[in-house]
C-alpha cells in the first residue's frame, strides 16, 4: 500500500472516529447515569447540523453557526428531558428506547417540515491543506480531531476533578446512595442529558461541511454509532473512545482495500467482540436485566 | 365440543370480521392489513412472549422478501415455491445469526438488530448490486406463472391465500401459547434465573423463539414480494424500523388479538393520513410517544377489560334468568 494513501486514510479515519466519539458519548453517558437508551441523540445531531446550515447561509460564519447549533441542540434536549424523560426514568430500559425512537421519528418529521427534503451543502470554513509526509491533508479534518480530543480531555476533567462530575460518577455506580447523600439526582440527570445533547449537536455541526445535510442524516449514521457504543460497552467513556477510533480506522482503511465491504467490516468486528465478550470491551457486567 | 367452541370462538369472530371487511373494503387494503398482521404477530411473539425487543424487524422482512424475489427472478416461476424459498431462507438466516444475538442483554439485542437492519440495507443496495440491482429493485411480476387452484397473480385469489396463511399463523400462535413451550417462553421472560435453576436452557428457548418469530416476519416479507411482484431495498429501510414495534404496542403487547386490531388501525391511519399530509413520520413518532406516556396498553389492552366485564355480567345474569 502507498504510504501517502495510508497517511491520508488514517487521518480520514481519525476524523470520522472523532465524530462517532462525540455522538456515542451522549448515548454512553445517558446509559451510565440514567439507565436510559436515548436514541433521540441522533435528532440533536441532525438539529445541530441544520442550525449550522441556516446560520452559515445567513451570516456566513461557520464557527458562529456551530456554536449556535450546539446551543440549539442543548435547548432541544432540555425541553425533551423536562417534558418526556422526566416521566420515564423509573421505567424499564426498553421503555425509554421505544419512547426515544418515537421522539427521533417525530423530530425527523419536524425537520422535514421546516427545512424540506432536499439535502443541503454547507461550505467548509477552512479549505487549506497541510503538507504532511508528502501528502496534502485538509486542515479542517485535523481541527475536528483536535476538537474531539479537547472534548475528551474536558469530559475527563469534568468527571474526575469537579464535584458535580464526581457526583455523576458516583451516580453511575449507585444512584440511590447518591440520593441518600442529599444530592438532587434529577438535576444531575438534566445536566448530563444537556451535555449529551450539546455534544451530539456539536458532532452534527462539525460533520455538516463534510457530508450533505439531509433529513435522514441521523438514520444514516445510526448504525455506526450503535456499533461504537456496543463495541466499547454501554456506560464507559474510555471504551467509547477506543471503539470510535477502531470503527473509524476500519471504515477508512477498509475502503482503501475494498470499498463496498468497508461499511460491513465494523459489523463483523462487532459480532466477533460480542462473541467473546457479550457486554463489549469495557462494559460492566453489573447491570444484568 | 363445547370447550372447543369456547376456546376458539374469539378467533372465529375475529376472522369473520376480517372476512366481512373484504366485502366492504377494497382488496389491496384488506390484503395489506392481513400481511401486516402476520408481520406484527412476529414482533408480538418476540416482544410479548420472550421479551426480546428488536428494532431490526425490517431486516428479517427483507431477507424473506429477497429470497422469494431472487428465486422468482433467477430460478423458478411458481410463486408457491417462491414463498417456500422465502420461508426456508429466512429460517436458515435466523438459525445462523440467532446464537450471536440471543445471548445479548435486552438493550444490546435491540441495538444490534437495528445495526443488522442497516447492514442488510447496505448489502442489498450496494454490495450485492450485481444480483439485486441496487435501488432499482428486482421486478419479477412477469416471471410468475399462474397456478391451478389459487392463482397468486390474481388479487382476489391472493387475498384468500393470505387470509388462510394469516389464519394458520394465528392458530399456531394460539397453540404455542397454550403449550409447554409457550409457558417456557413466558417464564424466560419473567424470571430467567429461575428457569435456569429448573434445568431449562434459556438460550435454546430464546434461540428457537427468535427463529420462529423471525421466520414469520420472513413469511410476511415473501407475501409482500409476491403481492407486489417487486422487491427493493426500501423494505429494510431503517426509518421504518420502529413501525412494527409501534403497531405491536398500539395493538397491545402479548395479546392474541392485538396484532390484528393494531395492524387494522395502523393501515387505516396510514392510508388516511398519507392522503392528507405527506409528513407521515412526524405523526407516527408523536403517536408512539403518546402511547408510551399514556400507559402502553394499546387498543386491545384497553378493550379487553371492557369486553371481559360485559361477558362476565352476562354470565352473572344468565343463571338468574334460567
């Protein structure tokens, strides 16, 4: 294999893995703390991308659009959490899955209603390329990787260094004890849900210039996000990062080898890992239901 | 004899209503209700009996449809053999993927199935482009030969055939419900540890239920394929993944008449609403959220207590009269 091709496809895979990581971390955090599977994260992802598209066409500033997309996604997640998830935290896990799928479908329908069915392009904010090991790499992809890395560090610092983050980590271990200590867990739930929604919105906003923004974009990425979450194990941040990197690399290196099978390869890896360890790489065995 | 009538009276009434429906409603509508009822019964078997929630039912529907479609396009022309090919194909497919899937925890199971649904979509749309013609789909309406007794190319005969198949599937569901196997399934759903303690292999119970239910979904898929004379990757579209779960819950999970009531309500709503507004997804999503928040009992689940009350009242009254 050509060295230049290899470098560029590794960078490509890393940037794709970064997007998957930003998406999957929301699902993972929500499962870890609230024990819900929040499929509506994919709605916030599309919403972030669409808001970015609108802001870019109006003002021309991509970063402003991305920031507002993140805020919009966070607001949407706040509303959904307040009015729907508040009522179903105590219920069975499949219950939250069905309800959030309903929210996702309704939201996608709403997006189709507002923005129409036609996929829209978003202009890339940076078109410059950097020379690296005899290849030209788009600078924008490197920025995506840097942002995802910063988010990982920020989440890690938040969960390990701040008192609220420590409360969330304690909640992942045992919600009832945290409640017993006099901490309002519902406020933690809301906070975690908003963080997840905002990160999904950020992922959508960052991915928008690379792909076309369409109403079905959430359903297109859904399979890969699930594979990331399942391979990494639900509820583990570290596992999510590792598996996002694996899936990103498998897709991009696989498309160099044989393009049609590249999108199938992560599925095969997922089956293999589930065969060895049914809870994913870093998933805990505690939560048997 | 009396006991037999008592056991099966419900079914007779239900299917009498369905046959009556044929008289007053257009044939395509009645046929779609029946096929969708089979599809929903499959989901109901999985969710209501064994407690496995799957968002990947369109995958199994598409597997059945594509086996039928491939058989009718490349090998044979007899639609009955095509349906048989669909059933056998999806049974084999489920036997292969089953052991991977049923070991998983319920949340993983739902997600893995959704991933499978997307993968099947990719597979028929891109990877197997040479055989399945990608987005264009396989069209084999002209390939089907007419058969002597029930000509499946004929809409009216096809309705009768579908009616008989639905009746058979329903009776099968009812029979399994009353058998030891049905009890084992229910027990696996309710308390897996106790089942293991009693010496049952819950893995085998789940695997067999998985195969039975998804073969039923495959059967619905091959009926769709023969009915349209056409299959396309849209059958496995992930956007449709929740529909059947919605209908199962709409009808009432774990009930026998639920799938029939649910699929009737769903197809009727779909036809009415899609003629009014194009935005069908918005409505079904909101409906799903609403049903879940309202208490997830569904149409039959809400009707059943009322019907029981009425029949109980009649029983209370009848001895005093005679």
